[in-house]
C-alpha cells in the first residue's frame, strides 16, 4: 500500500487508514484534478 503520510498523535494501539480526496486546479489548463491519498493515523478513536 502506498502511503502519503503517517500521523502519530498519541501513544495508542489503534491505527486508522484514512482515504483523503481533494481537488487541485492545473494552472496552465485551468482544469480540476482529483488527488487521492491514503494516510495512517494513530489515535484513540475516529473523532
């Protein structure tokens, strides 16, 4: 699995995989481009 980043906020035993989707605008063509990244987050819960 290709990960964009890993966030270790707390000393917890649970890891969550987050799929983050955002849009970027190409400056030359002006078209929107969808960017999908997967990240791991270490936390007590989803909130």
